[in-house]
C-alpha cells in the first residue's frame, strides 16, 4: 500500500499549498479559536467592532478537515470508509452564523463576511475526503489486481506439469462428483420422480425411482461421450485454461481501471499545464475534485461489467462521465467561485461511492475469484487431511505400544548429547583456559618433574662411589697420584664431569675388565660399571624426553585447541543443521521472494518494451495499470529484503518508474537504473 499512500500524501500536500495561496483564507488557512479571540481582544481595546466568533459548524468543519489529513503513520494514513462518511456529515446541515437577534445589521455583515470562508472550508473538506476515497479505490483495485495475478500464476504452475494437473483433478473430484449428483437429482425431480414415489407399493415405487435414476444417468453418459474421447487430465487442463483466461481478462480490466484513475484522476492533476492565476487554479481544482468523484463512480461501475471488452473500457467510462453534471462542472461559472454545484452535492456523490460502488466492486470481484480463482484450502488439502485422520489410530497405537522404547530412545539421545557436550566441548575448553592462564595443573608432560633430577643425582653418587672405590682408574690430572685416596677437590671435579656426562673412571674400569671379563665379574667391577652405564643411558633417555616435554609445553595451547576442534566442529554442524531445518521455511520464503522480485522486474521490462506511448509520450492506461501493479509488488517485496537506507533510495526510483507524468522514455530509463543499481537484491 506504499504506492497508494505516496499518491494521497502528494495530493493532500498539493491541496494544502493551494489553500495557503488562496486569498479568501488567512495565511494559516484554518485559523484557530485562540487566534480569533486574541484578535477580538485587540480590537476591543481599540474600540473597533469585534470580529465574528466561529460557529459550531465552522469548528466542526475545521475538526473534520484536520481529521482527514493523512497521518505520517502508514496504518493511519487512510481512514476507514465509515469514518470518512461521519466526517462528511459536517456538510449535511447548514447552521445559522448569527449570534444575536435577527435583523441586526452588524451580525448580517459579519455573516456575509464569513460566507466565502465557510464555502472554502467546505470545498477543502470535500477535497480531502475525495483524496481519502481516491486512496481507498486505488488500494482496492490494486489489491484485487495483484491477487488476480497470484491466481493466474497458480494456474500457470498447474498447467506447467501434467502431474500437478492430475493432482488438481483429484482435488476437485469430490466437488465435481457432488455437482454431478445434484444435477442427476434435479433432473430426476424435474421428470416427476417424487410423484412416482407416491403411487403403488414401496417395492414398486423404489423400482420406478431407480429406473428413472438409471435413465437419467444413461442419458447424461451419452451426452458426455464427446468429453470421454479426451483423457481426464486433458479435460482438467482445458478447464484450468478457461479459468485462467477469465482471470486474465478481469486482471486486464482492473489494470485498465487503475490506469484510468491514475491518468485522469487526482494523481495526474496539473500534468499538462497550470492556470493563469490563483483563482484559475482554485476553480480548476474544485472542478477536478468533482470530476474525480464522477470518474471513480464510473470506473467502479464499468470494471464489474464483464461484457465490456477491455479495448472499449476507456470509451465506456467516457460515455458514462460525458453527461455527468460533476464531470462537466468546469464549464459553468459563478460570480464568487466559478463552480455551479455546492460542495454538499459532491459530498453526497462521494458518500454513494463509499456506501454502494466500492462494496459492490469488492463483492463482484470476490465472486469472480471464488468461481475462477485457486481452490480453497479445504479443496486443496482434503486428501492428505483424510489420510491423516484415517491413519491417526494406527499411528497412535504404534506410539502406545512402543512407548517405553521411545522414552528410552529420547533419554539415550539426551544423555549422549549431554556427555558429548561435557566431555568434548566443556572439558577441552576448560583446559585451554587453564593453559592460557598458565595453570600448573594443566601443563602437558610425558614425565614427572623430579624424575630427571633424581636419576641424575643417583648416577652422580654411583660414579663418585665407584671412583672412590677404584682410584686407580681415575685420570691422572684429576687424581694427582695413581693408587692413592681421592681428595675432596678430586671428588668435586668428578662430580662436575659427571653432570656434564663424562664417565671416564667408569669407562676405564669397564675397558680394563673387558680384557678379563671372568675376573672382572668375580671382582664385581664389570657388572658395577655396566649397571652405571645402564643408569647413564636412563639419564640420557630422560634428557631427550625432557626436550620433547619442553617442546610439548611450548605448543600446549595448540594441542588444547586441537583437542577442542572436533567437539566444536560437531556442535557447529549439529546447530547449523538444526537451524537450517527450523528456518527452512523462512529461507525458502526469502528465496521465493527474491525470485518473485526478479520476475516482477522482468514483467516491468516487458511492459515498458512492448508499450506504445501516446501523443503526450505517456503509456496507455492498461499498460500503466499493469506497470503500477508490478512496481507495487516489487516495492512490497523490497521492503523486507533491502536495508532501510537502500530501500529509501529504491522507493524514489520506483516512484519515478510508475509516475505516468514523466513519460514512457524516462520510465524506461528508471527501469534500467533499478536493474543495475539494485540487481544484487534481486538474485
């Protein structure tokens, strides 16, 4: 409804500008009672005659005009038809403006001074009410045309596949069977079936009745023998094509009506020139308001006429409005305002549009859609609903019999999910956090912290004891004299060399005992040296393991994330799958909306490419109506896809695209700009 709101707001703003430029009204257009009271007090102080006070009718007119001004909120911009009728009732009674006894010359002069002001207020009220009704008519026709397009696309989908055509045949089969049975029953009644039931005994009456029924069925079967030549799917597709043809004709008629209202109504006012002065503009606008009321009534009357071809719709509307007194209002002049009919007469016709023409149009279009549009949901889904109802007892029995197993499956699934979350996500995450915080309990290691120190001290003691017991095998630079007892300095030197990995005393004894291994074994030095070397090997292995342990500690955070990754990946995949399954309908709707926008943009390009402009360079009414419907749908879909700042720019281009006054060439340029500027939102 954004397109309609843009139109009525633009028209209402133009009305306000015209009223502000009118010399018969003050600069504020509608003076407030406080301003008049202040002016009255000033004139009383200057001993001047007091200005006339506003009567209740003028206050009612003022309140109605303000109420008919479109709100900034989209939900309150268009008033309900009943509200418009109530506000128009301010014109039904003309109150006396006198505030004192009759015959007072001052009061008479005051009344005469307020007469032009009251007339202008009445015309302003009628103009704003006409704008509201004009918005309602545009909205109703636009909504019906868009709805008809959706039904046409539905039938195209049915015709696009023989499988869907067969499904449609199954969907409407009960209705056709019921209609056939009703036809048979009506034919039997027409042939006197009830009269035959009243004569003879029960058996004889039933025999005659069934004979008559079979006779009617046989005659109908013979009458439908031509239809039986075709397959059921072919017959269904023929019926669908007939329905689609009717809907397309109604849609074209509605689009033509929309184009006439946009091209001849208030939306296209001042498209081909302006008046020479303010008075000319005022007279032309009053005549335009009156003509627009007659035009809306004629369009709503002819758009329901299915016998009028689409090609002759414009001529039929022109024929209805040709002799209408409201439509010919501009040719009559009066001394004070140039308009012959009072505003009350225009308001009465406007009320008739709201009370009669608009509801009749809605009822007739609804009847056409009900007969030729897509089937109701009950018809489309009766088969799956029936299958579900019939199989519900079996499904319930299975659920009851396996209740314990189902409950156990649910529990196992919950337990597995909780354990996975705790062991593979929570615990690895906690370890990573401890690693980041340098928690000693979380350090990765493959050996204990004191193991290497203990083994190294043990090796040192073993070598020192062996050197003390065998001083002869100690190096001369260390021992000073061979065969003597080692001093403390020599022992300290041996300890230092052992820490550096030098086991010279042990190796020398080992080499000497290898020359006579039996004697070395008996003395015990060979086995002792061998065991010391085993301890040295153990220490070397632990040193190597310590290097590996240090490397692991330096990459501890990496290993923590490696342990956390599988759990995170599995959790992400599960959540993504769940999110996709839950939002599949929303994602499908978004993709469908983008596909619809692309199709509507294609339709806009086709309409502009195939259209032939008029002598003014504008589109014909039918093409303009179709274009407005496509652009309206494009704007509605774009509002849910585009960001707010992008949509505002798109709305400006869309408004230029469907503005009939700019001409067909500029509309084509606007369509090209929409394609390259907002193409990313259409795919």
